[in-house]
């Protein structure tokens, strides 16, 4: 469990992280979402004690990071795949990390095998592709078999197979009861992996909600219809009292509803349809709307209020979670 | 029977945050880490990069090459050492070689900042002082042992080469200073470089500073012709690193200034102050 309490980081004049309070729970994948420069990496660096917070506090199972005696056994992190000495082999890189935490050397072979780097274990890290570097970083995170895992943009630079592997890995780690905290700037990626969602923008908390709730609140479904008898279809739909939006390319969009009644209506009036499909507005759009809002808040310098910014009260969390599962 | 629980039912969260939350428990035994772990880690690091082999390889070549070369030169010439200690000829090789030790010292800390490895290191060991101490211990021992071996080989070779060329037999204390003494001094010089590397966090910058420290006082002193500056000039000469190194061979370039083991105490003091500064900065700054 990672608990952030009013966490703030100021670089000179710029407020990189602004009063963040939220909790990352075990057993689920928590997505940490925000546009580039939102403060995700800075927040993660503060969790790991690399950067000192200007104010506020972050605790890992109740302890400050520098109070943990065996940090790699406790929390494994992939912050930056390039944070290795390029002249050192993958094996030696992992070995020196293992030794610093008293982890048996046999574990190095295990994690190399897990991430599929056994074949290049003796090769220097500087010759690695972006994807291999990412796998090495993940191997380092898994080294101590930790109860908490934190990944900063783990799918960056990975091929589709690698992305699929990461998703499966994160889900299985969470299913084992571990805390998994993963950042991304891609909503679509989070929708596939995360059970819970923390959204920040300009260092400020915008949402702390279960993925299911986020989807329910933000997805707009509509039916797309295309027909060569467009004018007639419009008339028929209008008579039936159905609101239609005309979009480019001769397609019509019917908000909300289901596809079936529209199909039946067209059949009754013998209208030829070329397309009749249920569409979902992308979560990416919802995410962009949400983060665009943060820019507005900032410009008007309002208090970080609004329904999104309410941190979830502790007592209600379990119920929320069950809905999400 | 009540309704079945969902497969991943969340456990009840403990009210107190400081008790370990339920969740995954690893089968790997938990170890309380200490300085020994950090030292083992740093030893793996220093032996697994090529810059260590390069700098120490060139160092050994310079010290032994120049040492044997000057020994052979004096032995083949008709000149007579006139009762001088033969160990003094080791000075030139060590002076040039010290630049390699400086480079390795700087790289031990500064290269981690250059590559970003420092973030991984500090995540694995959040006690920043422990990381610096482990690096210092491992580097100092490596630098000391390598210097001691190289300096001893040169000293033994020169002593046997110049036996019949008017060199006197060095005393036990001269042997000790000419091998263990200089090795401690060179290793301390390297340790100071390591500490500067940690403060500056930039390899080229720290190496430049250290080479400047090594050469600048001597070079500046050479150009101080003015009478009014003669005191400063003498001071710079006496306390320049090359002159301090020569004190170990009891053939100081100047008649006054540090004598005996003084250079070692000076180097120890300067390094200790710099180390304290590096430690404070390390704790204060973001990685």
C-alpha cells in the first residue's frame, strides 16, 4: 500500500506536484494517468525517496522509503529503463542490485528468465534495444519479489507482443495480492490493464475512481447508421421521435439507444441500410476532456474542487472496489 | 450460505497504517541489509565495467614501465647516484600514473550520474551515506592494493638494478614510505577524486578539477617571478601534489615544507573535509 498525503514538489517557480492525496491499494492494478509533464514521474521519484517533497508525505505500508531496510524486497520500481550503466552486462547489473539487498544470486537468473533476457545476460546493456532495456528494468523491479510494484510508462518502446506480455504480467502480479501502480499517458492502455484509476493534471489530483466507474461515467454510446436513402431515413427517424445528428461522410448518429429498433424501423419502411453499428466514444476523449478541465482550473486559479477532485473516503473504498471488480 | 465472495475480494484494510497490509508474501528470506551488502554491490560494479580495467591497466603500465625504464637508463649510464636512495626513481611513473587513479575515482561516482544508474542505486539502497561509504571503501582498497603492487615491483627492481651504481641500501623506513606510504597517498588522492565526482556529478568536470589540483599549483608557481610573491610561490611549490609525493622518497624539490608523513596527514584532512561536504550534499539534494 502506498499512501500519499498532501504531497507537493516545487521546482523553483514551477509547482510540479500539487497537494496530492491518494492511496494505492494491494490486489489491484492502479493506473496513474496524466498527460506528459503532469507530474507522474516526479510523484514516483518522491515515493522512492529520490526527490525530497517540498511538503507532504508519502508512506509505503506506513514507512518512509529510507526507513525500509530491504527496499528491493518491498517495492520494485521501473522508473527509467535508461537508468543503467551501459558498459555493464545485464547479469552484472542485476547482480549488484541483488547484492545490495542480500538477495540470492540465483534470483538474478530467475528474473532474467522471466523477462526473456537469459540469452543476452552477458551482453552489455548499451547494446540493448529500447524494448530490451525496458525488460531489463522490469527484471530489476521483480528481483526482490516485492509486494509493491511501480512502473513508469512500462509499455514505452515495446512491440505488440511485449505490450501484451506487460499487461498479463501486471494483472498476474496484482492477482497474487501485490500492489501494482503503473503510470501511463495513454487512456486506452489503462483501460485494458487498470482496475483503479488515479488521474492527475498539472500536478493536481483530477480523479481517483474505479475503472468501471470511470467508464460508466465517461463513455458515450451511440448508433451509427448509413443509408443510400438518407433523406427518407431522416424523415422516418424524425417521425419516430428519434434525435439524429448528421456527421461527415453521409453517416448519421443516434445518441444513446440501441441498434435494434432503428434496424426494425428501417425494415418496416423498406429503407436500405449500409451500416448499422453500436459505437462507443473513446475513453481517450473522456480523459482529454478531464485533463483539459485542469487547464481551466489552473487559468481561473479556482480551488481544486469539483466532483473529480474529491479523494475517495477510506470507509467507502471497499464498496467502490467491489463495483469495479 | 451467503452469496459467494467475488474471486478477488479485497481484504479488510487495517485501521492503523503502520501494520503490514495483507497481500503478497515472498518466499525469499528477508535480510536486514548493512554496509557489507553495499560493499559487495560496489565491488561487483567496479569490477564489471571496462573503465576500471583501462584506467588501472594504463596505471600499472605507466608506473612499472617508467620505473623500470628510468632504472635501466641510470644502470646503463656511467653516472653514479652518489649515495641516493634508488627508490626515488619510482616517483616519475607514479606522478603520471596518478592521473589514471584520479580518473577512476571520479568515474566511480560521477559516471552513475552520467548514465542515470544513480537512481537505480539509490532506490536499491536509500541510505545515501551508506552508498558513498561503500564506494569509498571499495575504491580505496582497489586503488591501494594496485598501487602497492606496482610500486613494490618497481622499488624491488630498481633496488636490485642500481645496487652497483652508487645507490645506497634504503633503510626499512624508506622502504615502507616508498611503497606503503606512496600507495596510501595515491589511493587518498583517488578517494578525493571520488568525493569530488560525487559533489560535481559530472565526469569531465570532476576530472578537470582534479588534474587542475594536481598540476596548477606547480605551474602557477613557476610563473611567479615577482619578489613580493616569493612567499606564495614557495608555499605553492611546497604543497603542490607532485612535491608532496616526492616527500615520500625524501627528495623534496624544496628544502622546507612538508616532511616525513606530513603529506599523508594533509591528504587525509582534505579528503575528510570533502567527504563530509559530499555527504551533506548527497543527503540534501534530489538524486
